[in-house]
C-alpha cells in the first residue's frame, strides 16, 4: 500500500526526517500509517528528528506508544537508529540519558547531535552499521 507522506520526509531515503513541532493535534492516525509504510518497505533506514513535539495531545502520545509496543520487533528489523537534533548542550546531555531508556525499551540505537549536519552524518554511520560517538560535541 502506497501512502502520501505528510509528516516524514522520505525524499532522501534511507535518511528519514521529521519536524515534530509541525505535527498538529490529532496527528496519530497519519503518523501510524507512515510508520507502517516505512516498516513495510523492508529496507533499512535511519531517522533524523529535527525537533520534538511540544506538549503532544494525550491521545496522540498514547497511540504512538501503543504502536511502538506492537511493532517493536518489526521496527528494529529495519530502523538502524535515531538521531535527534538538540542545539542546547545541557538539553543534549539530558536527552542522552533519556536515549538510554529508549535504546533499552525498543532496541534502537539513539544519538543526540548539536545540529542537522552532524545528525545526518551520524545517521549515515548508523546505516553503515557503526555507532556514532556523542561525546565529541560536549
């Protein structure tokens, strides 16, 4: 099934980017359809999260969590990792601690980069089977 991607930018696949701040309330059904389509491609990819969702609606957050729980194994089979952009050094350090929990819960490699260029470089490393080192930008 082919869908129109509205939230994820797949124009540079296998790099898949998203701006969480642009997700409108009620985004979960479309987000789920896009995630299902990415997994169904059965082709390795890496996420670059350009920013995060600020105060997502409870229903959207719940739907995402349920999707991740149901599709943990399938996602891990094609997603080589996630790199989030966080320009603020202190927030980057905090997010690295949160990333450890995500890695443990979902089996996905997670990195926090200071800017988009570095995030894309790290995503390419993940696609090549390497683990980027976050400590360089402290």
